[in-house]
C-alpha cells in the first residue's frame, strides 16, 4: 500500500498556505503562553479571590516546574 496521495497543485498550494498560517499562529500563541511569567499567572489567580493560599502556593510551585515556564 502506498503512502502517496495525489491532489491538484492548486489544492496543494491552498493546503500548504493554510498550514503555514496555522504554524505562524500557533507559534505566536505558544510564545505568548511561554512568555507569561509565573508570578503574573499566580497574581491573576489571587486577584480572583477564589483560591486558598495553599492552592496558590501549589500552583506557583507547579508552574515553576512546568515546561511552559522554562525558556
């Protein structure tokens, strides 16, 4: 069984353009997520006034070990 799929060139170009657009948007989104400082995130939770000190402490600890906080 072959792994080759044939599509018209115009359709291929459209799909490739969409893929590049998605890659650019995803890159911008993940840069933003990665760029958010742990302190900023925890402060946003604190401002909500809905979470216990223990939860906020655990949240901050978890975020510091998260791959998202590593640059």
